[in-house]
C-alpha cells in the first residue's frame, strides 16, 4: 500500500447495484450490451462513492472527466450527491502530462467500499499497470463494484483479466495493439463506449464523457443526466454504438448548420412519421448527399439515430410523467405500445412499465 496514505476510509456508503447485463443492441454491424436500469439513487442514504484512479504522467483532461460528472455539487438541479475520491495507483507525487503535479488524498486502500471505480486512462500502451492496482480492481469486481475504463483505461482492466470474454473498446489509435495484446477480449474498435453491466469501457477523449454521462443516466435517470450534460454544454445523450471518429472531412459549414437545425426539428417532432426521403427533402439535399452528411454529422445512420432519440424521449417521459404507455408511445413516435415495448426490451432488457417502477417507485 502506498506509504503516503495511511488512513483507510471507514464510512459506510449506499450500494447502487446489483446490475444485470442486458441484451444486445445493434447499430449496423456493431453490437453493445445494455444493462438493466438500477433504481434511482436515494438521497436519504449516504452518497454512493466514486473512486477515480490517478497515476504518474496522466493527462489532466482524462482525470477531469469523471470528476466533473460525479464530483461537483449540482443539488440545485436535483442531482443526487456522489462522494468522489481520487486514489493514487502508486506512491509519491504524481506529475501530469501538462507539467504540473497533483497530490491524491488516497491510495489503493481508498478503493475499498467504492461503488464505482473509474480508470480514466493509462500512460502507456506498452507498460503494464502495477500488480497491486490490478489486484485491487479484481477484488472490487468480485464484491460487485462497477468498473469503468475510459480511453486507455481499458488496458488496465484487460491487464487485470477482467475483460476476458467480455465486449470492450478503447481509443481507435490503439485498436490494433489492443486486439493483438488481448485476444480473449471481444474487442469492438468502432464504438464510443460499451456497457457490459458491471464493466464499462470507452473510446478516447470526449467519448469518456459520453460514457460517464451514460452511467449517470443508468444510475439516476435521464433527466438527471440531461441536466448534467446541459451544465457541461455537451449533447445530452450519444448512443454508445455511434462511430468513434470521422474518416472523411466534415461537412461544409452551410450544410452542417442546416443539418444541425434539422436535428433540433426532428427532436421537437419525434411523433411525426419521418422517412429518409422526407428528411432529405426538408434538408434540401438529395437522398445520397443527405445520407452521407447525416453520418458525417452524427456518426450514425438515420434510422439508428432516430431510434435512439425516440428511446431517450420515452425514458424521460416514463421517469417524469404519469402518462399511459400508449400515450408515451405516440409522443415518442413508436405508434403503439407494442412497438415501444419491443424496441425498449431489445435496447434495455426491461419493459417500459418496469423502467418506470424502478425509477419512480410506482
């Protein structure tokens, strides 16, 4: 155990789990595991604890991502409190890639009792993490903690043997190395993040923020996650199955602005029967040009993006209103309760009614 941290945490924290891995949700040929939602965090209990791993030569941006999502007081917006602890993976002063140093108040003993442990990245794809860190992560996984490997943090989880036989992703630039180094992992190089129940991994940089917001949505509901996203001035929800990066130049400014306005219009009219041709016509583009520009802008196909938006809207209505399932299906654009139920179960492995009960206790 690191010599500079001698006091272990003794506070009793509320448990978040358990989490049940869900069914496969596809976007084109890519598949993700979606987990069954947990009950909303009870503000009457001790705040759930999120531990973030810090290490020498780490990027300050990667460290900041879980900290700004889970570590700031947003009680004015109805966000339940989390207790965040930064835990050093190794003893001594930690130097960031920006040149300044940080002092983590806890060592690996700070992982004990944590409900969520985030490995925000790793310093080198060719360097194995400390054995004591891997051991601590295995122990946390065995007791039911949620483990999150953002960006190259997936390497740490893989070195610990926790991703063997499980779906995972990492930064696209490390895809070939990761796949070769960890052949037992069901690696998907093209997605933003993978939720496999108690194990989550993400692609690089901004995808880590998407993954943390996804976990916030999973723990606390869509309205809370959307509020946090608005405060961070980022899109409220990006499906994990969206593409990691754009392989072609971005659309010209005029078309990009036109498409951004169209996306806002679609979100405001999800109950309308949208088709590829009708949307292309509204965007004043040919079907082929619209399809290409849509993928460049969103990283997704029209049908997959529209389904994700409709599911997210249905989640929000289930959590925040008493509307009947039939009415929610109409408002979200599914047409019928049966259609909503089919897509909802495929995506989240739970019914709309069960989702409402778990988040609202009704």
